[in-house]
C-alpha cells in the first residue's frame, strides 16, 4: 500500500522537476516590450557609465595643459567615444523597434534577438573599456 503512494509521489516529483525549467524558460522571455525595455535599460546604464568616464578623463586632462594626441588619456577618450557611439547606435535601433511594438506594426522576432546579441557583445567591451 505504502509502496504505491511512494511510487506515485516519486513519479510526481520527477515530472514536476522536469517541468520547472521549461516554465522558467518561458517566463524568462517576457513580452517583446519587456525585452526591449530591458535592453534599453542596459544600454542607458552603459551610456551613462561611458559618458561619466569620458567626463572624468576630460577633467583630469584639462588640469594638464599638455594637449598631445598621443597621450594614453587621449587614446582612452577616443576608445570610449567610439564605444559610446556604438551604444547610441544600438539604442536608436532599440527605440525604433520599440515604436513598432507599441504601434503593433509588423516586425521580425529575430530583430529583437539580434539586438540582444549586440547588447551581450558590447557589454563586456564597455566594462573592459571602463
């Protein structure tokens, strides 16, 4: 008698543990608007960090009267400005896709995935640049 109950409980436990990751994966995706909002938030944080770093280097450089283009500070500013432009470009793509989602216009789901990949790619580069 107890063996049946134990077998049923074990079977239910196995089935439930198999379904939990599937439910989490579906929940983690979220709606398209939510996914785009997360991307916008990440990009906004990156842009703020880059602008802050550029301003900090500029403040240090303005204290030094030497304006040589070969200094490490000048190279760092150039690199950071390039990253900032790239983040701004991705951010404008996210904004345009967000408008399409808000207006219920037609768009490809792959576009969101490409933007997510772009953000995942640029994130470590921004962190390394800071």
